[in-house]
C-alpha cells in the first residue's frame, strides 16, 4: 500500500487479482458486494452503489461529510486518477493499512462509505436517439 506521504499521486494503476481477492474477503460483511474491472483497477459496489476503488493494489473508499474526519485524522491521501494532473482528485481516500487488515473494522468503514455514496444525488443517464 502507498503511504500517506504519497498523497495518492500515482494515477490509475493496474491492480493484482490477489489483492482484489484479499479485499473482497475483508469486505465479506458488505451487502451485495461485487467488483467490476475499470481502467486497470476495480470498482467496488454494494448493490448498485459505487463505494470503493482499487488502483495499484491500494484500496480507496468514498468519503462524505460523515466519515471524512476518519481519513483526514490519519493523514490519508485522496485518490488522484491522473498522474499527469495531480491537482485532479476524487472524494475517495486511501484506507489505512490497519483498517484493511481488520476485516470487522474494514467492513464497518466500507458500510460508512456506502452510506456516503448513497447520499449523492442520482444523475439521470444520458439517452441516445
């Protein structure tokens, strides 16, 4: 995993299937958990709610007002999808290693991220004629 000093400035990087399996095991208590390959990494979903990203064998969770302090207080870096544009970030923060290593705690943090992602307004899908 990257350290907080990296601040997530690596862009989207390929992730290993071993790391994905490990994360899915740690998140086994999350309802309707599934993953989807995207941009060399993986997106994590609880049902239809997109709440996590795996990029370069680093796990990031969605952050909102209710859980931002958990990440900021530990100095965790934001997910930055473009290595050539480090100023671009998303509301996903690196999950601390000690949280990832504790399946019960990791599941609890994931559920708070699902709740944060669930509070986002749903954008209508664009339709083509």
